[in-house]
C-alpha cells in the first residue's frame, strides 16, 4: 500500500514531463519524480541509494538542465508547431516502452536462461560468495557490483554525460561579436577626422573664392 501511494505522484509527475508545453516546466517536473523515487528506495531498504539519488539528480542534473533551457531563446508557439512532426516517432517509442514494461511483468524470471536465477548454484564457490554478500551492507554491495562486475557499464554513462555537458556548452556559446583592436580603431578614427577637417577647409576656401 505504501509503495502504491509513493509511486502514484512519481507517475503523475513523469506524465507531466511530456505533457507540459513550457520547456522550463517540463524540466522542473522530474524533481518530484526523483523525490518520490528516493522514498520508494527507502521503503525497499536501499538507504544509500535513497540518499544519493536526490543529491545527484535534483542537485546536479535537473538544475543544470533547467539553467540550460532558460538560456535558450525558445518560443512556445514554435514548439507547438513542431509537435505533430515528431508525433509518429514519439508514438513508436512509447509503444516499444509499453511493450517492454508489460513483458517485464508477464515473463517469468525462472524461465529466462540469461538471468542468474536460472543457473545452477550448487557450487561451493557460489555458496561462499553468497555468504559474504549476506554480511555486506548496501554500500559495500553496490560498490562491489559497480566497480567489479559492471565497471564498463558504469563508465559508459559517464562518457555520455560528458558529451552532453560539452554539447550544452557549445550550443550556448554566442560568437556574434567580433574582436576589435582598440589602437587600430582609434588610428582609423583620427585619420577620418583629419580627412574630414581637410575636406571642410577645402570646401570653405572654394566657397570664399566663388
């Protein structure tokens, strides 16, 4: 019951991320999602993940994306005109996501040979390792899995975030202003001033002679 109550606001906020017309509001709605996800992790007993999730997502990713979106000069009318263009692609992605979500609950883990629950676990090595895992804390288990067995998959998202950060910096750079040499500019202005004075004096003399 508590899991259902905590997950309902997360689902509503996740839906509002897609439904919001203003891009700033769309970036702000993931913050309740991360907050409710932290509550779900606390209910599941993952205290370290519950503490680190709001710090990483809300404190770093959501705020940085919020500032990046605010720096762009976006018009809501132009965004609404382009919604229909991307509707078939977004519908296909949503359909694939729904199919994967349904298959996750329909498929039985025991019949999947790729999952570790289907493998035989009667060896002494596995028994000793399982005994050590039971005595570990959540932080020790998470660190062992990330940096030992899934180290490659841990580095790939880091590279993706690095590319995204560099791309955001490149997009927000404005190179419309040209660099000017102050001394050269002053020299040109002085020459133009001298030429104007000489031409004015010549015109005055012509008028006097005429």
